[in-house]
C-alpha cells in the first residue's frame, strides 16, 4: 500500500482522552506573538522571571567539564538523594532513607510516577478545587476517577477536612494535597492538616503531598509536611517537591519524591522504563541549589511578596473583578465572571479576548475546574504588572459598556 493511501490506525483511547495543558497552550501562543513583534504582556507561565543563580549554573558547568556526562542511576545521583534526605529531615522534620527517595525529570514527572504506582483502574482520587490541571489528567491515564472537593473564594480557597471527609468512599484510593496551591495559592490550615492525616490513616488512603511552592509563603504560617505528623501517615504519604520554583530552575527539569520504600521502588521501575535518569548536569545543579547559599531564593520570595500586593490591589480596583490575597505560590485567581458579556461566555472566551484584543496572556480557569476565574502569575516584572493592570482596566470598561 502506498504512503498516499495508507490509513493511520489511530492513537490509543488513553492518548485520545488526555487534554492538552491550557497553561502550555496559552504560553506557546503568547511567545509566538512576542516573537512576531507584538507588544504582549505575559501572566500565563508558572515560572520565575529571575535567572538561575550563578553558583547553580557553575556547578552544572563544572560537572560537564569533569566529564560527568554519562548515565546516572535511574533513581538519581547518590549525593543528590542524600542532600534531599538531609533537607527533608532538617526542614520538613521527616526522616527517610535514601532508598525512599527518587529524583525525576521535574516534579510533574514525580507526580506521574506516584499516580501510576498507586492508582488502579476504578479507583477514586480526591482533588481539591481549584486544582492544578495535571492532577485529573494523570489520574485518568491510570484508569482512575477524579472526585473533586469544593472550596470557595470566600474561604480563600482553603480546603477543609469536612469537605474531604464527605467525599471519601469505599473506592477512594488517593488524596492530592497542594499547599500552597496552584492556581489559588491557598494553604491547608494546621488544624485541618492534622485531621486529614488522621482520616488518611483511618481510611487507609494514599496522600500525594505536592510541596513545590513550600518556600513561597507570604502569610504567618510555616510550611508543614503531612508526613511529619506521625509514622502512620508517613507510611501513606508520597511527598513531591523540586527545585524549579524556589531556585528559578524550571528548565533544568529536576523534581523528587520521598515515601515508603515499596512505592518509591515501584516509581523507580516505572521511571526505568520511561525516562531513566534526569540529565546528569541538571542533577549537579540541583545538588548545589540544595546545599549552596539560600539568600537569593529568599530575595526572590520577598520580591514576589511585593508584586502580589500590587497585583491584588490593582485587580480589586477594576470593576467586575474580585480577587483574594493568596497565601503563597506566585499566582492570583480573580473572579471575572461579571465581565462575561455578549460572545464571552466563559473563561476561555475571556482569556482569548484579552490576548487578542488587549495583548494580555492569562490562563482560563476552566482547566482548573473554576470557569468563573482566571489565573495570573506574578512571577513577572513590576513593570509588566502595572501595564497589565492598565490594559485589564480598559478591557473591563469595554465589556461593561
């Protein structure tokens, strides 16, 4: 049969069911517009606008110059896993063996491995709303069902123990916790976290604790790992973190997970047959990030705190928009549904209108399970924030007539 007439057999049902990331789609469109010379302002990407600190870059360069360019163990460089072990023990108050730690190609990869290692077809996974777009897609790939746990703007999107308990069934296998969260920057209160830990033990649930934003907190609440609340919940928790957000290392692609040896070994086998190890030089960079000076990371957090206030205050001054002050991360999640008029019927239409007409890139809330909202990142310059607020104010006036 010729190449012209040959019919493609089609992709798998699994692949066809996966939705593209709205975050990456909007970011790609924004970058294309900028490359074409369009004066476009970006609030879409979840990555710091700061450069990776020089000491981290130099550690990677030095590893290459030493000839450290071969495969590493699938689970990660021993020195990096040891540094992660020490970090978790000293900062998060959880003790692990290095055999209980795996280094992956970004925290997203760690999450994927964790879901694949714990979820069976037909299992239910509890996911607080609004949620990071990747969680339900990964659950679906594993054959599981996502059960969403509601929150509200009035409660600053903080998930409660009661809301989680009400949705636990005999099929519940897994609970996602993301504190501070993407997209709303919400933290779980210490009281709720304690009760959630007790529930996980009582109902024998896995907990995936996504702590990637733990160093980006702006309220008077310290980060707290659920695995630190006792040996029983530790035995049911997979803690996921990475270097991308704290150290402006999104492109280096290094994340990690820690948990019981059995599940981490399973994650390692999955990684064996998918990516194998993360890039050697990136692992040396991550090692330096963890053991080197921490002052630049704190400087970034302080700058984000300033931008957060300017952006939230500015959004709340725009007619038709209301915005809560996030506890952490570097996102705001304003409600914009009062601006849905005419042909704008949801957050996708609203985000497209802003990008096409006002040259402002935001992420629609539909992908986060909250169509009345949009997400803006303040991991961008103050100048961009101020110009963006001007354009958003102009857009709101047009839409409200």
